[in-house]
């Protein structure tokens, strides 16, 4: 190598065949180069879309987290009604126990036990008009209807009776 070639190499400190190791690349174009952040803009020649669907399984039924949250809020409304009603101590304890049974049956991943669910649900309807209204609102939800349908004929019959009482359509 002559001196003119050597001085040319010295004036270009970076080699053209450089190897860059990428730690990770995200779908948003964020890149980490050996511990340092960088950004890359990539054109794909088409539309790229990412869809994420979250589901929750309750009572043997797949649903959205929003539907599940609505179910839990309705259960809390029934609980608040039990606490605010002028019930005897024994009736309040029985109603809370029945609500806990209903909640356990509706929020489990597996299909609920229809006998336990229907017995506890019917019991909630007998304490006071306000508690009956709160329980009917809970059992009138589409998610609860789907869970009842997954539980079998006994639960379906109970749910249809509630719908007839509240004047809503069948599932």
C-alpha cells in the first residue's frame, strides 16, 4: 500500500462495511443499538395494522373486560342496596351471603352451578322492593343472560322469568 492510499484511509475513519447489532426493534420503529436508543422510519409498501382483542372468561362465557366491569359494578350496586336497606341483622347477613354466592357463580371461569346460582338469586328477590330492583337489574344484563344460558335449562328458565317480569327481550 503506498502513502497516498494510506492517507486516504486515514481521512475516512469509518469503514463502509460496518456491522451494527440491534438489541431489539419494536413495531413502532423504536430501535435499541447496543444500549442506545434510535428511531427508524420504515415504509412497508402497504398498510400495517395491529389489532388486539382482549377477552375475559366468566361463567364459561367469553366477554370483554368492559362487560365484566359492568357486571362487577352491578354486583356492587346490589351490595350497596343491601347495606342501605333497613333489614334485620339476620336478613342482611343472609342477603350478603346470597350475593356472595351469586358473585362467586357469575365470576368464575367455569360454568356456574345452576342450583346454587338460582337458589341464591331467588333469595335476593325476597328481602325488599329496592333489593329486588337492584337484583333484577343485575340479572337483566346480557352477560348474565349468556352465563345463565351456559349453566343449563334451570338457569335459563329463571332468567326468562326475570325478563318477563322486567319486560325485556329474551337472549
